[in-house]
C-alpha cells in the first residue's frame, strides 16, 4: 500500500453509490486519504467506515446537496482551504431522461446546477492550490452523451457537452505544469442513476451496460497511462483524435469576417 501522507487527500463527489463509491474504494486501496461528499449521509457513513477499516486510511465525510447554492459554496470554501487535497473527482451528477417538452423546469435546473455548476465551482476551488503547488489531479466524469444528443437526452447531453469542452480547455490551461486533468466519458454504466432518471436499466441491452467497477478500473488505468480522455468502453481509440481534429478544423474554418458565400444575395 502507498503512503497516504505522500498521496494526500482525494475528494470524491457523489461518493455514496455507483461510480463514486467505487472510486472511493479504489483510491483508498491505493493509499489516498479521502473526503467523501454526497447528499445521503447514512450511505456515506457506511462507505467511510468500511474503507477506513479495510485500508487504514483517513476517511472524512461531508453531507452536502451540491444543487443548493449555499451548500455548494460551503463545500467549495472547504476544499479551497485544504492544502492536503491532491485529487478531485467530480463525479456527482443527475439525469432526467425525457423529451425537453416533457421535462419540468426544476428538473432541468437541477441537472444544470449539479452537472455544470457544482463541477465548475469545485474545480475553481482546488485549481489555484494545485497550480501553486504544481501538483494535483482533477477527474471530471462526463459521458459519451457529451459527444452527441438524443431526443430524450437533450438537457443531459448539453450538460455533459459542457463537461467535455470545459475539461479539454482546462487541460490546455495547465499544459506544461504537473497538474493533471482527465475527462472520463463512460457509456451505459450500472448505477442507480438510471432508476432515478426514469429509465430503468432493464430497458437497455445488457450487453451494452458496464459495471461501475469495470468503468472505474478502466478510468484509473487510463489515468495511469496519461490519457487526457478515457472512454472506458471504446475499442476504437483512434476515433477521438479524428473527432478532435475535425472540431478544431471547424473552428478554424469559421474564422472569417464576412458571411459565407452561400449566404450572399444572388
């Protein structure tokens, strides 16, 4: 086991279940002390006690609803003031699977506040310290739905597209430093997010669903390999640089000060 005093503290949001809970287990096993953040305090305490006993690391918990501005700010303040933090796993996320016309405004606002607002605020909280110490890792959990949208995922896909582009831009910002930023983009993963979103896992082809354990193990292996983007279920890694090249080409092609020819009057 690694020395947790050297590895520091890993903060994991949404740590009471699913991908977050597996990240907590795997990082504790590696020797990180943990600060686990989630809404469900009872489940959080169970995870904390089990990991402290199993791996002998220090595990602290913070019960917080990251969709509530005051609780998000308190969490961000706590992270910004803690120099022992060396890793942030922005895993907390919510999803409502529905057409835009069938989604309540409050549900949409909740997705945006957690998937975008909390991830951004907590990244901003730790980043200055990471830069000053020239050390730290940020892991942002996105989704393959951040690359494309379905009629029933328009809002969720929009939030994950933000995570994608925010993370890629941040990677360029810290290039040349020892601060590392990884985007993890899973496909269908067996967590309770599906039930909570209104689309039970039983509706999906079981062959397309990955376990949370396999997802996190692949993501951590990708981090060890130095990947900027890890897609745990993709066997075609060459597609990502092709996608990146095309989006940059599209951006460059738009750098003109006059309307495109097809928009000029005949």
